[in-house]
C-alpha cells in the first residue's frame, strides 16, 4: 500500500503520523503511528524526521504533507519561532516521495475542521451555520495562527496568510492601557504578542504594570493554573482580559472571511481553558459588531477537542488536492 506521511511542525512540538485508510461508511479520515517530539531536542526538521522514521521502522513513503508554523510561499521555508529552515525540493528528495505538499499550520488547522466528528468539538456559543460556507480556525500556541477555508466544488481550499501579525485593538480603558504598556516592551500589540502562549504572559505583565503591581516570575502554564484555580486575582483578571480580546478578534476575523460555516478555536491553550471559561467575556465581545451584530450572531463558535488536529488537516490537504489528479493516492484513502 502507498504510505503517506503527515506532519505538523509548531514552535514547541513536532507531530507526525501516517495516513490510514478512511472508513468507507463514514468517510472519517484516520491517522496512525502518531508521535510527538520536542523541537528543542533537535537541530533541524531533518533531525526530528529521522527520529520519527526510526521510531516507526522506516517505512517506504509515497507521499508527504507537512504543516509548518511559517509562511510557505517560497521553496526555502524558515520557521517563524524556530531556528529551522528547509527547502521543499531537498525535503522531497530526502523523503524519497513522489509528491510533497507543504502547508501553513493554520491552514491545516482549518482544513481539519472539515473532517472532525461531532464528539471532537464542544460548543462555545450556539449559532445557525451554513455547512458549505466559509469557516475560520484560530490557533493560539507558541505563536498565533489564523486560517480560513472556502468550499470549491468538493474540495475545501484554505486562504493562507499571517493574521497573527496584524494590529490588535482594545475596547475598554484598561485594555488600551495594557496594550500600550505591552507595545512599549514588545514593539507592537499583535495577536501573536498578546494572545499566544507567551503573549498571555505578556498581557499579565502589562496589566501588572498598569495597576502598579508586582508581576510574578512564572511561565504561561503557571499563570493559567493560578487563574483557573482562582489563586491569584491578577492572573484571573489577565485571563479574563485575554478572553475578551480573543472574542473581539474572533468576531473581526469572522466578519473579514464571512465565516458563516463556523468559527473554530483550537490548540492546547484553549482546550485547557475550556468552553465554560471562554464564554465569560468572549461571547459578548464576539457579537459586539454594531450594525452587523446580527450577522455575527448567527455564527457558531466551536472548541476543537481532538488531539493533534494539524495532522488531520495536513492529510485533508493531501487528499483534497492531490487525490483529484493522482489516482494512486486512492490507495491511501479509499473513501476519497
């Protein structure tokens, strides 16, 4: 059987798997032999790929689809939050595959939403989605990813961009002050600088400065724990501000892309917060869009609970694009 490798390379972890046959009855796409590696333990993508292939017995590969946290417009790709770079042509030769696809990780994330089952999502806010309309996926992590996809014929096609690096707007006096304080330290207030994992800590530190309080020396995970367990009032307030800012931004993205198919929230950070916490502040700000508030109110917001959805998205990209003109790919997923 032809074997297809899928990968999702973020700023902290590299995840890999092999595409397994889809279930003919349900059309659900399966990923096998999943592994996760710390990027900091490897000097390059080639190194971590070797580690994965060694771990699974080095199968002969026919195809590969790699999602990366980086712009993917050129042959040589440089990771945004890692000192790694690679050439598409060299990677194809190294893997020995007949076809190699490289896709932005946020684009893979939004494609994953087209393959999810209902038990793999949780509703943050209700809506009336249009199944064939555009959808948007937001992924805060080491960086901040945003992806949108549109249905053309039978294939979902992602729109690739770098929406994590746009300016981030405040709506309340303390938010203005906090984002101003943050920008003085980090240059700009962007989704990546404010709403990523590291950005969450930046926001906490900025809020402490605005209030004249002493920020604790901790990492984003500890700050989140203190907030969720309500052990530190400043952490709680910073996380609430985080959710409000995320809600405003999500509503803006939904308007820009016309996301009547749904707004999805992905990644370990938001999974840890959970739908109940996200509803506090997020929902009102998501809908607060003036004359077009009714349009946004129809859009459901869903939290992705599936582990490693980027692998699913990388596989979906391979099947949606290559499967249409390469009959041999049908051996990888017979339901497509």
